[in-house]
């Protein structure tokens, strides 16, 4: 910094004191005018003023317009004419050293003051560390598109999480807060940053975190020498005129003079954080006469000082970070100096929610228990993207845990959390709203219902004003600006569709009984109005209804609002009572659905029962179900949680059919363990889940079916599961996806076959290319044991030599099947082509094992082509397997999906050999495939063209005794799996 600049900063820093204490003004003004440093007109204005203070204010206007050079000249004359005052002020070096010391003390003060936070429910003297609450939210540096807003509004659970992650354009490790003032891709660095966020999204916490990190040396060390914090909520309570320096003094331990010195010394190294612009009570319009301020020490109404700062009329070189709700962003942008940058807090992803819970509980067991409870609820984990809801949930759960409440009672209900959220915002975020809280809630409810009826989540500004008198001040609404052709469009929305659904339910409970029933009946019978008179029950209007799918969450919230504790809270805090007529028709409908065993509504009914949270009614509704069949679709975590609660109310329930992810095993374990009859489909079961699975199965059950889909189980896990089946009364079927079907797997199955356990089916499948086969299945059919081995075809160019082999024998002879040798021979044959020199030897090695299977009565083979050699092998089997009553040969291969069938050829030489050879009269041979009229040496055998070539004809040929029956098929017959 050069001499003129240093002197200018000194004058600016001490200006307020100079104005008050100077005695000699005109001699200084005379010299400045005599040396052509001042024009005649301003010189005359200075002479005309009566007091030295007024003269100095006029003189400062001249100095301000003259820049650093003019202020440096004034500095020299001040030293000459006011030596005592000059000495009292101190020289430049002393001032700089004093400022550094003051700044260091200021930083330590911030570290003490900003280290703690007071929560909404804190008692006097209570506080918590900011580090125990603050989790950095996701922040984006752009405006969202209209489509993006709609997607986020309507998404829940995993899809919502994916959207949040995709929106986040900053790596948290690189600190998005540190990048707020970074240069953009056009080379421009902003001097003003707008940080937008919904109510409760953490704007104030983020502002506090920025201040603390700067003071601790963790943020903006190079960029800014000093940060100041202005809270707009506090500005509303300041009366009278104050300078900007005095306004900034409200959140510092610095004096106004020290602040003036800092601001004037190096304004380009100052960042002012202005928190809560939307809370500022603006009184002056754009056209009103406001004082024109040019110095930080000039007094004016607080609003005038703040606007002068925002517009850059004073401290034009300083930087600003302003937080606001979306409803005030447009107003702020019009009053903020340029260049500007828009940023938005979009809340927490699941990762940040987990981090918040961990910080809050400071106890691994409680944290994990609480987080898993919330994660199980799709609606709630979505709502927890709003940080204040995270706080509400954690606070409620901590209280529940301290009371030793059962985890399944957890949050009580989703509705109760939404009610707490609404109460929190009404109490702490509704300053300046002219409507009463009840009127506001009802007007929001009307808007929400309109949106639900029209399936709309974004509302035009005009339509919002028709129901909500002052939407910009409502903390429950968000305001967005979108580009539409050549103009801007303003739209409003609720924070999320779930809040729109909740406010619709709130509106419904405020209605009269007649209006409530009319509206609800329309939503239950909208699709059956044309024949409503045929079955409508006036006494129970919802009884035969089928509610609109998009209206189901509203019904769920109505059940939650009917909960005794929730309704009592509403009446106590908002004077909003829930009449008995709300609950009665809903309960009647639930009982009707339960008694009619309508499985279409079963998951939804469980959620309604969970929200009602009335144990006696839950038991009454559950008694109607003889079994709970929820196996057709995979249960979400939310469904599992509701199911767990309902079954805990009914500990003697006997029959369950469920389809769920393996990660839910631990949650459902108590219920599964005590249920006598089970049919389970468990998705993505790994080795780590097997212990939980075995614990859930317990002993002495009727296990009708156990499917472990999309799994990757090791041989050891297969062994453990098969051993666990010994302890059950009955096993209908077991299907497992395994890592690989190996020789060890075969030995495990062989051991299982030696046991006396009664079972219907055991099936293994693997996608491993090195596996001995793609699937291995053991099952009962017509009183016989069937062993089915399949190798799927990955492509038409890579067909297995033998796609399928099926054996059928008596159960009592199961021990005669050497599963290991059979699979190894099957695999070896499929590792070579028919042209290989070893092929015949390996094919014979496979088929030579079959005569040793005692009582082998039926055999199925699937081979790409019936050649003369394969016909010869069929004849060998007929002669060597004396009990064999039937051989089925299918020319073709199983596709890679295990369902598609790739057709194969029946060559004339093979057919001729089977037809002309002598066969046992008690053994029937059936061959299926495309009969090729060409000889083997002329046939191309192109599998992908088999159906199109005229020389091929789809046939089924049956050989029995000395007869041969051929049937031409118009459609391809798939091989009989049995």
C-alpha cells in the first residue's frame, strides 16, 4: 500500500472522531482551495456552515470525491493545524498495530461466542456445542430448472436421495463454503453471494459456522482479514438512527471506532455476513426519499444503512454473503450490488442425515438405533433432508430412549413429527405474519387440497394469493423464479409433496362433519360414481370405496392426526381439535378391507394402523387376516417397520408370506422367529446375512418356501442353511443363488440327500462362468425324486454341448446318485466342442454314470443337434438302464436368462438310426426339434437361421416298441422341465 492509500485509510478510520474534535476547519479548507484541490462552489458551502462538525461533513464530500490523493493532502494539513488531535489519534503504524491486536481479540471472542448454540427447547443456561449439531448441507451454485423442482417434490426414499446427490455439484472435501467467492468459469469473482434456503434448512447455522471457522483460522485465511455478522431479526428491534459501524457493533466485542478503522483500512478484505434478509421488515419503498450515505460512520435509520451497504453505496469494495428464504430472493437480488452469485442449500442427503444423528447422540448404540429407525421410514428419511426435522426427530427419539420405550414405538408416528415441525416453524419462523396461526394453516390446507385434486405441486403466484394472504411470509411455502421464453415466471410450492399431503389432511379435519364426509367420499368413490347407487352404504360411506392412489398419503395422515396424543397436541398448541367423526369412517373402512382379505391394500392398511397407533384397534383389524401375504412385491423398509409394529401388537399371529431385502432381516427377526408358518423371499442375501437368517428361522416351523434371490452365497453358507432345515417340521422349497456350484457344493447336497428331512425342492443357481453348471435343482414330482442340471447358453456361438440333463428315480435311491462326479463330467463335456478329439470319450464318461443310478425311470437330455453319434448314445442308455421307461431328447439350448429356448436340429442320420434300431419295448423315446431334410455334410447348422430355412421343419417324433409316430408342430414346444 502506498503512502497516499495509507493516509486515506487513516482519515477514513478516524473520521468520526475527527468530525467531533476538530477546531480548525477553515484554514485547512483555505489551503486546499488555494492549491486548486477544491472547487469554489463546495468551498462556499463549507464557509456557509455554522459549526465545525457541519463544515467537516461538507469537506468530507470533497475528500471522498477526490479519492486517496485528496485525503492524503487533508492528512498533511491536519497534522500541521491540529497537532494535538493528530497525536491523540496516533500515527499510522500505531493504528495498524492496535487494529491487529483488536482483530485477534475479536477472533477469540467469536470462538467463545459462536462455539455454542441454543436450541428451540433449551432451558435458561442450557446450550450445546455447534460441532454436535452442525452438519454441512448440500449446497448448489445455480438455479434449479422447473422440472428438477417437480422431480424433487414428488420423489421419496431412494429415488429422492439419488436426485439430491445428482444435484450436488460440489465435493464436500473441497469445502463448498470456501468456494462461495471463487472465480467462476467466466473468470468472474462475485462480490455478493445469495445463500437461499427453506425454513429450517440451516442458513443461520451455516452463517454461524462460517464465522467460527474464520475466527479459528480454518476458512478464508487468505481472502478476508475480517468478518462481521449482521442478524436481520435483531435489526428489526433497533430504533433510532445508527451508522453502519454501530450496527455491526451489535455482534462484536469491537468499538464502533475500531470497526470504522477496520472497514476503512482495507474494505476489500472484509466480508459481511447478513443473515435472514427475509426477516427484515422493510418500510421504505424504492421511490421514497432515503438518506444517501457515503461513509460507514454516517447515522441513518438501520434499513437505510443496510440498503446502502447492500447496494455498494458504502464499502463498495467489501464482500457480502446474504442468507434468505426463497420468498425474498427476488427482492434481495434487486437491491444487491454486482457481480452476484446465487447459491442454494438443498438440505441433507441420507449421508448427511446419518452424520447429523451421529453428532447428536454421541453414542454409537443410540445413534445406530435411531438412524435405522428413521431410515426404515421412506417419508421420514425424505423429510429429514430438512435439518430442523433431523433435530426434531433426534430430540423426540432421545426422549423415548431415556424413558426406556420400545424401539418399535420409536417416533410414535410420522404424523407426529410433521406436527412438531409445523409447531416449530409457527413459533420461531413466523414473525411479522398478520394472520393467526390457525387461519394460516387452514389457508395453506385449502391450497394444498387444490393441488392434490389437480395433481399439481407448483402453483402460479396469482392462484396462491387467492387462498394465502401473504405467501411470501409463510415459512411453509417456497418461491421460485423460472425462465419462460422472454420473461420470468414466479411459482410457489410446499417444501415437498408430503407436506402438501399433510396440510390437505389438516384442512380436512377442520371441516364440518358433512363437508368432511362429502370430500372423503368423493376421493374414495371417484372411479365408481356411475354405479355408486347400486352398493353405496349411507351409514358407512367409505365401506366399499377404493381411494385414489395419489390420495392415499392424505388418508394416512388423517389416521395419524386421529391419534390421541397427536390430536391433543394440536388442540393444545393450535386450538385445532380432531372430531370423532374423522376417525370413525376410516376405521370402518380399514375393518372392511381386512375382513374381505383385500391384499391390494394390505401394506397401506398396515401404515394406517401404525399412524393410528391404537393397540386394541390394531389387534381387531389384524384378527381378520388368516395369513398375511405380502410376497408379490418386495417390501420397502417403511413397510417392514409398519408390519413389525402391527405384529408386535399381535404376538400370536401364525402365518406370513413376505418378500423383503436381506438388510431387513435384523429388524424383522423377532417377528419371524415366533411365527409358526413362513414363506419367505429374501433379496440380496450374502454370507454376512446368514446368521440373521438362521436366527429368524429358528426351529420347528412349517417353511413352505425360502427363496434367496440375487444372492451370492458361499458353500459354507449353503451348508449352514441346509443344516438349519433339519430343525424344521416341514420344508416346501429352498431356492438359493450362490457364488458358484462347485465339487464341494455337490458334496454338500449329497450329504443332504442322505438325511431323513422331508422337503419338496432344493434349487441352486449361479452366474459364475467357472461354475460346474448354471443351476442344480432337486425336487419331488409324481412321488419321485428329480435331479435337474442346466448349463445356460451365453450366445448362439457358444452353445453348451449338453444344455440340460434331468434324472428321475425313487426317493429311496437318492444315495445312488453321485452328484459330484455327475456335475464334473457335465462341466468337462461343456468345456469342449463336438469337433474335439476328446468329445466322444467325455460324452461317454458322462452317460456311463447313469446306469449306476438305482431305479432311474426317466431321463431328459437337451443337446444342440441330434447327430448319429447322439442317437447311438440314446440307444446305449436304453440298453444299459434297465428300469428306464422314457427318454426325452430336445434339440436346442437354454438361453442366458434360463427362459428363452434356442432351437436345435434333428439330423436325418440320427432319426434313421433310432427308427431302424431295435429298442426295448418298455422304453419310449421322444425327440423334439427342427428336422433337417439335408444330410449332415450339407447342413449349415446355423442356430439363428433354423426357424427361417425351408429345409427345416419343427417336429416331435415318438419311438415306442417298433412304432414311430411323427407330429409336425406349428409352434416350438419347450422341453418338459419334469
